[in-house]
C-alpha cells in the first residue's frame, strides 16, 4: 500500500507534465491552471481508490481528461436551447434533418469516424461548431484567431466531403 506521503510526493512530481497536458486541452493558461487544480483535488479526494500497482501518471492523466470532457459537456449542455413554447412549436416545425432512415444513420457514423480521425486542432473546433458554438465563441474558448477557427472548420468540411463523396 502506497503511503500518503508517497502519494503526495508522486502528485507533486507530475504537476509540470499535467499542466502541459491541461494547456494542450484548454489552450488557455488560466483554464489549464484551473484544470490542474481540479485534477489534483480530485486525486487527493480519491487517494484511497488508487491501486499502488498501477501507473500513477496514467491515472492522473485519465482523471484530468475525464474532468475536461465533463466540463466541456456541461458547457455544451448549458448552451443547448430548450423549446418551452406552447405545443413545442420550434421542435415540431418540419425539418430536413437527414436522419430519417438507417442509411442516414450509417452516414452519420461514417462522418463521426472521419472527424475523429482528424488531429485535435481540427476536430475540436469542428465539434464545437456542430455543437452550436459560434465562430467567435470557439476562437475565444480555444484562444485562437477567428480566421484560424474558420479555416479549420472549412478544412474539416472539405475533408468530410472528400471522404464521404462515395456515400451519396
């Protein structure tokens, strides 16, 4: 069993690497510091769950990644529009969603495969755009110039069209 002193020493020893990983995820120093702090607190709160035979650094990276994903999902959820009109007027408007049949569901799966194969600098802005973020919000969140965000989303759309041209 790893002693509490050893655990804390290991936690301190990975702080620099964890900060670099946090910065890579957030692209913002302040948010990276917040993520590092939240990760360290979560690790300390769950010290008893750490199995001494496992990779400590890997355990910490997993905690950080999960916190980042949960925070991202929370932001997306908070920005999701909820139709509270009488008779769900907005939701009941006729829409050409393109997801009415199994063929379209397959296309969606194929689109996800293509997007997930892209490097994160393209995948993250595109996913945020699809989730409803405006270009300016994405630029601010990722600390990137607006033009860079637009070009990365454009590139991802082109890549999707190229990869999926045989599916239609």
